[in-house]
């Protein structure tokens, strides 16, 4: 029974080695992460170290008060992991519970960081570009490529990416008129509409 009783000469160095090893892995983990995906991960590293040290000290205190050695905790985690592997039929071996405990400790120390999905950043000149494109409404041009339903049109000597207003195919070299500006696209229509005026065609109304 003496082997599992608390012993300063064994348990303190053991818990210290585990804490130092975990902090070392924390540093490696933070440096390998993409700063665009994690919210202030490197900034939280000092607090993660403090949390880990406090948790290690708490484990040491509990083991001292209960007069139980620290190493049985790791042995129990390994045993549970091996048992789980047997139950799930994993033949590769390992200590899944120890890995799971390590993962939970890491996440707890960093405050359970989550991947941050940043919304797409609109360009600074997005509104200016929208105003410029809407200024083409009513102008005519010649298709430089087939519109199926998008393509390029030459308007006032400029190459403009456009979309067919009604989704119809427009061949290259056709004369078109810009009828609307929708979803970032100038929408064009050929001049051969039923009423002869593409700007008054029902499908040309901006939605």
C-alpha cells in the first residue's frame, strides 16, 4: 500500500513534469494555428498557462490531502482508454481516454476556443463600384462573348461583365442594352423584344 501513498519526492516532480510538458505543447500548438481562424489564441496563452498550473496545484493538493499518489490517476486513464479500445474493437491500441483528457484540459485552459468564421470583407470601393455600374443602365453595347447567361459586353469602349436579364442565351456580336443592375451585375437584353423597348419589358424590371 505504500506504493500508492502520496510521496513528495515522486508526486511533485511527476506533476511538475506533466505541467511543463503540457505548457511546451501549448506553445507549439499556438504557433501552428492559423491566426485568421482563432480568436486571440496567442493572447490567451498566458492565462492558459496559469489555468494549467492552478489545476496541477489543485490535483497535487487533493492527492496530498487524500494521501494518494498522483501516478494512479494516469494509470487509471490509460486503463480506461485501453478498455474503451477493446469495447469499440480498435485493434491499433493506444490510450484514448488519456488523449481525451489531454484534449479537454487543453480546451479548458484556453477557454474552449472556437473556430471563428469571418464574414467576407467587402472591398472599400464596393459602393463606388455599384454606383458606377448602375450608371450603365440605358446604354447599349456589343457582346464580346456569348452570354450564357453571363459574359462580356463592350460599352463605351470598356469591357464590362454582364448577365442576361432574362437568363436567355445571347450570341457574341449582338447589340444589347443595359436594362437594370441586380446583385452586382449589369443586366442586359437584346433589342429584339416584343414591344421594341427593352427598358419597358416586364422582365427588365429590377428585382
